[in-house]
C-alpha cells in the first residue's frame, strides 16, 4: 500500500500554546487533566542537563520498518514548530532517520523528533541545540524500502495516543502529549501545583520541619 497522507487538522492558536512553554513535563503528567505520558523508555539523546527542551505541535508519522516511505514524504509537509512523532513499532533493527532527513527537518524549522523505534547518526543529531531528539533505540542499520506508511493519522507513541496537532512537551524527565482540550482548559491545576511546590521549598529553606510543611500526621513512636 502506498503512503497515505491525511488532511492536517486546524492548528491550535499560539495564544493557547504559549502558556505551556516552560511547563515541566513532570507537572503536566501529574496535574494536567487528560495528559498522556509517553513511555519513559523513549529517552533524549543528550545527557540530563544538556537536552534541549521539546515543544510543538505533533506531526504524526506511521512506518513499518524496514520501510521508511512516510519519512521521505513528510519532509515536504513539515512546518516550523512541528514535532515529528513517529510510530515505528519500537523496532530496534532499522533506523528510520539519520542526519540527512533530520537536517532537512531542521532547515524547515521543525522543533524536534520523537522516534518510537531507532535513529542513527546520533553524533550529529545530539550536537544540534535547536532540534531535540528522543528515541527508543540507536542502531547503525538503515531502512531497505520506501513505499509505505501514513502521515497525519492518529498514532500510538510509547503506549500513548497522539493525534496530529496535539501539543507535545519533552525535557530531561520524559515526554507528554496534551490533546486540545487539555491545552485550552488544563493549565490551572498545573499552575496551582507549581505554586504549591514553590511554597513547600520556601518553607523548607526557611527551616520549617518537613512534618509541618507537608502536613504529616504525628508518627507512632516506639
């Protein structure tokens, strides 16, 4: 079956997306209603503290390794700020992307890549400050066919449903997908938890006991 390209949904407005910039993935996973955590086994290429943050609308791709046909077609569809989200079955044997395809996505302004499968040329990919890469596997072996796949279809990425146009966040702790309803209506509990955490830390720094700060019940003393 040839590559199928579905119509892209209307993008969420920047005014809805911008308040989520800088929100830690941990807060979104813990507090945002409807947030979908992506398997934490899909990891950033760079060490903790060096990984560029990932933020953008999901551009979804489904491939069946060793065929990477949809990866080629998506190069002409990617838009600035997109995050390429690739369902590749978690397969480790064949890389679906390397520095040539990633470089073209980067030139088109794509924010980064999430690969539930394998990537290669990681010395180049990990060097880019403006293109964040998360992958389940790294392998030197490339694809062997380019005839099949789907673009802009719902996918399963690390056990989480990702629809085209969803907001994707990534940092050193992992990845989360936020559907439109969460983007437009789920920020208040995240902000409330952030304020609570700031208060906890300030009180601990000021010397209050952990029992008082966290409202712990009186322990049984033996």
